[in-house]
């Protein structure tokens, strides 16, 4: 093979190689996190009600009058092992928008029970109008852990 043939094949494969490599080198950063979860942890809701609770949060619009605002839905799944409705877990959720400085808090309660239609229910959720930006949510049930989202 002559030197000119080698150069021709290099010229032909060069753009192909660049096209294949460029997306890896120039790739945009990973998309913002729109959901987050915390694993189950043990809780004691009362002297007779223990169990576990896991948590999740996701970006979710919050209705304000006739318009939707940027927000976050926070949910817990409480399993006391007792399903007669006698065990309830109240959770405090605190949130902070790291970009705007806005913050808020709210309590919500999950009841460990069995429903004839849905089966086990120990689910409760609440929504917060956080505005756009990086939002951190902490829960009273998961000390030292946080849920991070970009709204």
C-alpha cells in the first residue's frame, strides 16, 4: 500500500471517528434529578407502634389559584406490622430552595392499615410550592439524610 492510499483511508475514517467520539467528549451533564428516595428505616410512632418507613420525593406542580407553580411532592410509606388503623406516624418535612433561599415545613400523617379495595395502606404525602431551583428536603424520620431535587 502506498503512502497516499494510507492517507486517503485516514482522511476517510477521521471524520467518522470524530463523529463517534464527539458525543462522549461533548456530552451535556446528566439531567437534573427529578426524584429521590430514602431507604426504609426503623421508627417508633408510639410505645405500641414501631415499624419502618421509607420516603420519596419528586418534582410535581402545585396548583395555586388558576396556575401551576414549581413544587415538590414528598411521600412516606409506613409499615407498623399492625394494620387495624391504630398505628399512625406523623412526619415533619422541611425544605429549602438552595437557589432562592426560600424554605418551608409541614407535617403529614401515615396510618398503617389494610383497606379492602387497595390492600395495605401506610401511605401519606404532601406538596410544597418550592419555586424553581435546587431543593433539599429533610424528614424527621430520616435523621442526617436528605432528598435532593432540581425543580
